[in-house]
């Protein structure tokens, strides 16, 4: 089965490392929709915040074993 992993990366000078968050989606549409929402949310922040924070988001497609949670979705 194909799944999509949305990975969000964030870094500021105050952080010792890059913070990340990952979420799994059953369809590419759902992943891209959430990616756009995350990027739009970042764009709504103040210029000061955006100047000192680096943010990026990626949808990564990959093959996975069957995931029972997604079975009712017909995947």
C-alpha cells in the first residue's frame, strides 16, 4: 500500500537542533492539503518570527505494509 508522510521542519537560532513533526496520510491529496495549510500558517506569522525561524514541509510517498487504520478508507 502507498502512504504519504508529511514531514515539517523548523529551526531557530535558540534551538540546539532542528525540530520536526511527521504525520501519515492515506492519499497524496490529504498530505498536500495539510502541507499547504502548514506553509500558509507560517506565512501568517509576524515578519520578526519569519526572519528568525526556518520552516519547510515535504510530502514523501512510500510503500508500507497494510495499515489497519486506513482500511475503512478503501486503500
